[in-house]
C-alpha cells in the first residue's frame, strides 16, 4: 500500500544523526505524553502492570479490569485510572496523577482522594498515586497526602526490564522526561512551587480566618502577590503579602496618603507606615523577606510572622474605617 503513494516534489534524503549524538526519543515531552505512555504500558505489558500494582498495593493481580485516560468526575479530571481485581478478591482502583509541569495546583492530592471516594460502591478500595520525577516529588510530596509516589525513573527502569517491543522506547522517553527536570532551568521553579504550597497549607491550617485567595499557577521564584479577605474588607481595600519584598500592604484605592495619615493620627501603630502609590494610600507592615528557592522549614517562623502581620492589618482596617472615610462592605 505504501508503494502506491507518490509525491509531486522530490524529497531530499534525511541524514541520520551520528550514533555518538544519541538523540532523545522525542523532541519534547509534556504531561499528556507521559499519561499516554503509562496508559500504553498498563494495557500492553502485563508484567509492568503486575509490578506496578504489587509496588503500590502489595497485592497480586487476579484480573485486569481496565485503565483509562482523562476520567471526568464532579471533582475534576483524573489523569489515569487503573482498576484491577486482586487475588484476595478485592476490586482496587488506583488514581494516578502525573506531574512534570512545575505549575502549582491547589490541593491536588485532596482532589484525587475525593475522586477516589466518589467511586466507593463501584470499587472496594482505592489508592492515590503521584507519578513524577524524583527531584519534583522530593520537593512537593510533603505537601500532599498521596498514598504512594511513583518515580518516573523507577517506572522507566521497570519498563526497560521487560521484553515488549515498545518497552525500550517508553523507558527511554520516561528517562528523558526525568532528566529534563534535573536541569537547573526547572529546579528554581519547582523549589518555588513547593515553597508556596507549604505556605498555603500553613495558612489554611493556622490562619483560616484570613481567607487566602487560591493560587492557580506559580512559575516564578519571586512568587505571587498573596491576597487575603477579598470582598470582605471595606470597598476599595486590598490586603496583600508581597513576600519577596518583605511587605504586607493594605491598599486603599483613591485615598490620599497624607490625608489618611492625618485622619488616623495616633490610631496608627508605630510599626505601620503609610505610603502613596498610584492615587492610592498604602498602609504597610514590614515583615521578613521570604526566599522561595530556599528551604521552607528554615523560614517557617518568618512565614508565621508575616501572616500575623496580615491578621493585624485585617483587624486594623475595619476598626479604623471611620478614619478612612469608608464603611465596611
């Protein structure tokens, strides 16, 4: 059939790269590529499938029920869902989240767990699994509540040990993806994302009254403007922690800074200052500067001090609404 195909234009022969260059299997790899590769491995290699289930659950497979890509539920989308019946007769589901993109996702492990809970009645038990490069997982897994972590490097090694025709290619592609995340260009982003994930978790557990705005995607080591109590402060007010600059700012739109300082008078605490910024007045508290590429544990006291400053400004705002010339919204 291929011999019957013709081309109107001459095509120059493609020169194969020298063997010494050892080019990677793919020019680039994204998360969906990894999803598809693991799905192929789960369907095409009974040995890989058995090894994965044994590693994650400690059980042997009696029946392979299925593996699916992009399973949609009310709790969102699951990257991969594997379902088997174990030798003990248990119907087991494994909810797999593949992660090689350094962007931040809010409470991703909890969402995976919620999706697993929705299947109760269909399966007897479920496990959640983060599949990621070792470097990524070492930075981020402490924040989540995953039952298991599958390193891409381990998946590649397992595939390479089997004889299926596609196994060598998939193993090389998975190694390529893991190797890319050893490069310095990604590590700063991963460290920063892990740091802000820890920050969010601490705020949620220790300062729930601050109603921190959800973070969706963070790829900068400088970090986002962390926002609090949106729509709960007086009209025109904005409360933010500018962590990389070492400030907590209460910004009052269309307010004159000098007039505000005069109105507040002695009501302004000594450790707060008022600035003028773009036709707005800013009440600022200086806090320790956070460095998102450095370990979180070494800065946890600075994080708490910053969130205490956010709380103080949040309480100061409504109590001083009269001096602002505003009323709470």
